[in-house]
């Protein structure tokens, strides 16, 4: 006949962040005895690489991004979620949840698109699965755009059909934050703007080809406290008189109309 059989029964419990298990032999050939196995779970040790995030001067109605990093120097992966993905009006943090691997880091992006010119001071909170939280201060100042064009009037005089005339002008950003100028000449097909190369505002002027999605619309980015040399170009196709305000948006906003002359 076959020898008497026996089996082990397993039980476990958690204690102090670890697991304790016990096995007892049962059956016809069982002998008195118990096997105990214990394990200890590792703990993540996380911190922000940055002590704080100072945005500095931020342009109104434009998106400014900053990145922060969570580092894990512990011996277990850390799973987190952003407690409030929108810690301030117009501000969003992503990703909203994730994992910081052992010995690694995870990047968080903070995108800020302010609608009001004001100083701001916010606190970003990240919570981990084991209950611990990290906090990071976010601060800066939202600036209204301060842009000027050195020409009050563009007077072309008489220009023959098929000919070309241009008037140079300088666009200046007097604010500390960047500014974006959008020239919308989509309905004025005889006129176009000639802007400098994007990588160098003082480089040789180049005529930009309008895109298929927005023909006649050109955008100029100006860093804080900088200027760019541009041209307004006139190529008449038919005999006509023109009198209009140059359509320009500053940071996507319509500037106030100049006083009547």
C-alpha cells in the first residue's frame, strides 16, 4: 500500500509593514512541528529635487510651463497621485498619478495659463500610497503685455499695381516676460508682414509663407525686454485706396484702439 500522505496548511498575517506566515503539517504521517516564514516590505523614500518653483514674470494669456522631479532613494517603488491637479486658477499638473521607480525619478509638468495679472503663491501636494505627502511651493508674478510699434502711421503713398513697397518698423517688448504678436492680414491680401527669423530677432528679414490653415496670419515671439525689426509690405493687385488699423493681437488679446487723429 502507498505510504501515508501528509500536507502543509498555510496561514499569514501582516505586522508592522511586513508579512508573517506559518505552515503546519497535517495528515496521517504528520509530525509535530511548524514552519514560520516572515518578510519585510521595503519602504520608498521620496523627495522633490527642487526646493521650490519660482516662475518669475509670467505673460498674461500665454502658457508657461515648468518641470519638477520626484526622486526615490528608497528600496521600493513609490506610487503617487497629485492631490489637487489644479492648485491655482489656470494651472494644471500632469501626470496626475504614476510610479517613481527605485533609484529613479519621475517628471511632473506644471502648465500655467493665467487670465489675471497678479502675484500668485500656491502649494502643490503629492500623496503616496503609504499615506505620506510631499509639498512644493509655486510662486511668481503675472504681467500684462507691454508692447509698442515705433510707427504711428504707415503711409505708402501711390504704388503701381504689380509693384512692391515696404515700410520698416520695430516691435518692442518692454515687459520682463515674453510677448506674442499676431498680425492678421488674412482679409487684406495686398498687405503682408515680413518678420525676422524666429531664432534670431535681429537676423536678416525673411518673408514668411502663410500656412494653409491660416493664410495671411503671422506670429512673432518676443523675449522679455527685446525688440525685432520687421516690415509691412504692400503689393497692390488693383487700383484701390486703403485706410485701416493694423490688426494686431498681443498675447491673443486685442489691444485698445489708438485715439483718433
